[in-house]
């Protein structure tokens, strides 16, 4: 199967790092910005880099944007440009449009006009940092919906040597341990009687309020 092809519109800090990492992973990337300097900055990294105004429908069409599997709109400050660009991409029939939103309202508008996925990088990173600050054992926090998340939690010192049966996370916190990561291996059928060690990482799914309770209960003193 041919590798996916990506177009990134807006080469600020976010867009340029998406473009850079996709290129490093061997994907074909078209990088677009109206600022020629930013285009030059990534020209040596990505497959094609062009300077264009993405609110100009003819210019966007001429770039053959329809042929890309995924288009990421990473325009932040100029909400109007972000919305117009998304509309144009939608009209041109782009298969998957992912758009960075500046705030909740911007996000709502983007969803309404047909963005396939709306992302809030600053908000999500803020949430992760906050969780990590409250409980340094939390290595990763992934929102599944407004109410549910998955967290990766380093086994806190107070439960080293105990097992999943003794912790009884399902009954006490209404959360499920999906997997235990040990030595880089993911065990998706962890044995309830097996002792946990300090290097293990628990992958837990649950309601946010219950996960918060669990995180606080297991926060190191
Ligand atoms: P960062 O990712 O750095 O946080 P940001 O969210 O502040 O960025 P902006 O700097 O507003 O976003 O926009 C990102 C880039 O999008 C800028 O480099 C800007 O030149 C580009 N951009 C804005 N409007 C357009 C447009 N109509 N066509 C092409 N590029 C545009």
C-alpha cells in the first residue's frame, strides 16, 4: 500500500514540527505558508514547500491539494483564515481535514463546517502537564471523550510488591487496568496475582473523576 501523503498549511511552531516529524518518518509532505521565510526554513526537510495564501481557492486548487490523504490546517491566530481554509478544503473534497483550534468556540465552528478532527494542542498539553504536576507518576494522559480517559501510571512506591487483586482498582475506583508495561513489553492480559515492581507502568481506563481520585490516592507524599 502506498504511504500516506500529507499537506500542512501554516508553518508556525506547531505546523512546522508536524511537517518535520512526518518527513523524518519518511512520509511525503507538502508544506504551505504565506510567509516565504517560514517556507524556506522547512524547504530542505520536506518534499515540497510552497508559499501560498490558503484562503485563495484557486491557489489551493492549483496545488493539487485534493490528492493528499490528510491535510492539517495549523493556522492559529487568524481564526478567519483557519475557517476559510477549512471550508475551501472541504469544498475541494479533501478526504481528511485536521484543524488546530485556538479555543472552544473556534473548535465548534470547525466541527460544524466539516473538519474531520479538531485538535487543541495547547489545551491538551496543559492538561497533561497539570496531571503530571499533581501526580508525577502519571506519564501519559489521553482523553477518549469529555468524560473518559486512559492514563499511564508508573507504579507508585506504596504499591510496589502488591498485585492487581489486592489493589482492587475496578471496585475502588471503577477503573480498569488494560495493560501492564514491563521492560518495554505490553502485557494486555496481566495476571491478577502477579506482584508489581517499581519499573512497571499501569495503563488504566476510567471516568475522569474516578481517575482523578485514583491519581490523588496514589500521588507520592
Ligand atoms: P504556533 O504553531 O507557532 O503556535 P499559531 O497557532 O500562533 O502558531 P499562527 O502563527 O497564527 O499560529 O499561524 C501559523 C502560520 O500560519 C503562520 O506562519 C502564518 O504565516 C500561517 N498562515 C496564516 N494565515 C495563512 C494563510 N491564509 N495562508 C497560508 N498561511 C497562513
